[in-house]
C-alpha cells in the first residue's frame, strides 16, 4: 500500500503542476489583453490630444487674423514711485 500512496502523491503533484501551468497561461493571456487594450486607449487619447492642439492652433490663427482683442485683460503695471529723499 506504501507504493500506491507514493504513486498517488506523484499523480497529485503532476495534476497540481498542470493546473498551475494552465492558470498561469490564462493569467498571462488576460494581462496581454489588458496591456493591448491600455496601449490602444493611450494611442486614441494621443490622437485626440493632437486634434485638440490643432483646433486650438487654428482658433488662435483665426483670432489673430480677425484682429480681435485678447479675451484676457492686459497685465497691470505697478506705478514705480521714487523713494522719498532720493534726488
């Protein structure tokens, strides 16, 4: 019976090895899919950012061509007063 127990342990160990290998392969496939999805989303975002930058550039060009004033008020300059007692 001792030989049978050893054989069962070997079979159980082999089954566990196959199970773990399959589990690792499934995890690797899922990570690969997620990685590809993330890269695709980043590429899409990059394209959208490029389009946005192009639109902003075109708007700036149009605003400059029309000669319209800037929507921001001009920066305030502080009056510099000479110190008292200086000549």
